């Protein structure tokens, strides 16, 4: 089992060390990370503080022994996003939202930030990315038409989630999204709907369709059920 130690480094910071023995060349193999305690009440209670530090060391040892710990200075954006997808997106989000998040990450966000190290991504880099999304170069359409405001806002939401988890999981101390305002979204267009005569014509046209199609469309029109709700019916 790996050995661990705690060393005070500053007024409210401590360095955790986990020793893994020796490597193939006989040199000591270990991992280290520094943690900070900002709670003044905890700092004034030596026993509670020591218990907190011991708990942090145990969690750090578990990460190292399981091969899950990656030094922040070596953690690229792409590598962290892979962790974020496994630990958050695929665990806590609904299937449709998972697909949307992964689509935007793979299509534009990773190609832009991919190999940057997490701690080197600053607020200005985020704003530059959002500005980039407003240019024709960010479009994947053949006509080069700029992205819609809703797509830009969705990218903002995905980035906000990524960096919020990076702070929560102590990969980053500060959140570079803190100084980034949500992009302005165009006014939502007024919803269009069928008038009574159009619904009547629709039902007449449905008489030539298969029974399953007629049932699904009639239910959608008369109840307002969504596609996923209709698909879940038995």
C-alpha cells in the first residue's frame, strides 16, 4: 500500500505526498499536490483541521493508486473533458442532453482548446472562442453561414459546465468562466401552429396512411405530446 504524508507549506496550504515505492531505475516514485484551506473556523480548530487533512490525504491516495490522478500542470483540456464526460455527462444528464453536449464538444470546443493545458486557459481565451463562433470560419455549413445565437449560447453552457466541474474537482483554483457574460440570444420567434381548417385537412390526408402513423400524428396534434413521449407509449 502506498505511503502518504502531509507537509505544511504556507499559512493555509499543505502539500500531500503519496509514495509508490521505486521505479525501474530504483528511484523513488511519488505524486504530490498542494491543497489550501480557506475556512477560518477550520484553521482555528487544530483537531478538526487535522481530520480534514487526513481525509484529503486518503482521497488523494485512492486517486493515485487507482491511476485516476493527473497532475494539473500536465492535464490538457481534451483529457479533462474525457473525464468530465465519464464522471458527469454520462452519469447525471439525460440521454438527449448527453448527445447534445458531446456533439458541441467534439465538433468545435475540443478542436479549439484541445491541447491547451487546463490551468493556462484564461477568461480572455473563452471570450476569444465565443467571438470566433460568430465568424464564418466556425461554420461547418457549405454556404459558410454564421452560427445562430442559440448555438453560441449552447457552447457557452457546455464550457460553463466543464470549468465548473474543474473547480469543484479541484483541478483549477479559479474559474475562467467567472468573467464571461452569457452571449446575447436573438428574440425567440413567435410559435407557429395549425389553424382549425389545416388540422381538418391533415386528418383527411391521414386516412390514406398506415394505422400506426395516423395514431401517432393524431395523438401529437390532440394532446401536444413530444416525440420522446410518443415513442415511449405501449
